[in-house]
């Protein structure tokens, strides 16, 4: 399954939901994490020497999604989300701007903070340090719907990957993500060939090899570690390289 939106503190590391609905229907409440935000001293000293920004060797061609198509897909996604949240009369909320895997978490966190929730965000992940109790669930459902309406992830990021996209994803994981994870002290399994990775992705929707998921299993014990992982070693390269 594709790396997508994560809500930590509510669901644990549900990092690979293909649709928003799949994420929402798995939400439960009551988890909490004690502590403070991650500090630079929490990271091995080697990771403080930032890696050079990653760029693909070969750029790929993208088929642009029209504004009308994106708007229609957004409406469909929000309708599904409203059902998942149990909103029988979901409000109509104007889009402020599109987001991507790089900034959805940050924008959602800011919006939910304005609604009164203690939230941290990074990449396509939002984290609830204190958890969310049953008494807050209805308010959170509504606030999440409103915030996701304002800062919807562009539908192009949730479509099935092409062979070229799987190829870029593999190159990023091998060339940049695995070395980045090593700075956090994480050793992952051996990568398959590029051809195998792409073939598995096209057949199953996601390859078997998932170094970010392997690291996530180690970093899911606390929201601080999960946030550190997402901030230090993003699950995806810069959106321009995989989605245009």
C-alpha cells in the first residue's frame, strides 16, 4: 500500500492507507504520549550533518490533471471522508490551497491547533501527543473534515503510481532514504532490484520492500520519535520529482 496520511496518537503507525476512508474507519481513541518535542540531541551526531538534497538522475514525464478533474476528485474524497467521520450534515468549506505529501501534515496541524487540539505535523503525518479522548472525538471529526477541506491533498498524489513513478521512488529510497535512516541508527533489509520493485508495485499497488515502514516500526513507540523520523527522513522525495 502507498505511504500516505498518518495519524499517530489515534491510530498508531497506520502509514500506508491508500484512501482517506481507510484511515478514518480505523481510528480509535484514548492513546497518549508523554514527553516533549524532539531535540537535536536526540539524534545521533552523524545525522546533524545534513545529506545533500536528492534529485533524480532522469526526470520523468507527467500527464497533468485538469483543475476540473482535481476539483471533482476532491469533492468525492470529502464526501467519503464525511461518511467515515459520521458527519450527516458536513459543511461546505472552500479550499484555501492544495497540499502535498511534503506539507499536508504541517497545514493540518496548524489548522487543528487553531481549533484547540494539541497536534504536531510533519510531511504527511499528524501526531497527537496527548491522544484524544472520547469526549473530544466528535469535535475532532468535524475539525479534521474542515481542515482537510481547507488544505486538501491534491488528488494527483493519491492516484496509482505509474512504472516511472515507482522507479523514481526506488531511486530515492536506495540513494537517499536508506543513508538517511542510517543516520538515525536504523539498518533496513536489502533492496531488491529496481525491476522487481517496479513489477511488484504495478502488480500489488506497493512493492514488498519498504525501508520507511521498517524504520517506522522502530520509531512508532512515541510521537516524538515518529515526528523525528518524518522530519529527518521524509517518506517521499520532493513532490515535483514524483508528481510534477
